[in-house]
């Protein structure tokens, strides 16, 4: 399907890949458009300006529901190069923060749970509406259970904290 924002691009919603319909210099018709940035997102250069492929994909699939400046596109499965239509959803910044990957530096395998050696306690914490909520537990399992309970209560996405 032709790209909503630029008729030089074709978008395949099944694969999430953009290809060139009109070849820019150094490219050929049918070649994959764009490339991954260091942060993992695919970007495509059009008329000297970089565009995020997931935003182009959303606008192509939803021309009557375009992205406003205060909205974001969430990659549901956390794969920033997966721009298939079924993997994208339009959300607020606050909602997007409820579907984050587990940080690589996480030592315990669950978001928002950590150990405080100075007190010999486990900590469960969660940020909601710019407020940090925190509780302490003697056992790791208690902190994990609390964090999961909060994620359900505050309607975090089921993939939140996944890899």
C-alpha cells in the first residue's frame, strides 16, 4: 500500500517493511527503505528529513486517526524494528511507559524489584502518574507479588517488563 505521507514509498503491513516505489539517488526501485538507528528504531530519509518508520506506518494504516504531537506509537512486542500493523498501537506517553522492556542491567528478572543490602530488605516500587510508590519486604517473593499486583491494578500492559 502506498505510504500516506509520501507516495515514493510502499508499505507492507504484514511485514512492516517500507520499499521504494521511486528510487532516490543510490537506491533502486523495490529496495528496502531506511535503516536502524543506534536506539533500534527504523528511520527513513525523505527530502533531507528523517522520519520514524513506525509513525509513517501508523499514518499509512490509519489516515483518519493520525498521530498528534502528544501521542506515541508503541511497539507491543518491544521489537523496535517490527513495524507490522498488528504490533503498533497509538498511546499517550504515560500509557507507553506501561509497556517497557526489562532493563538489561536488571539483576532479578522483574521490573521494579530490587535488593537493599544496607537494610537486608527487598524493595518493590512502581511509578504511576508521576508518583513513586514503594514497599519493603523481607522476602523476594513478597516484593515480586506486590509489583505484579500493582501492575494489574494500574493497568500496565501484559508485556511490561518482558524482554
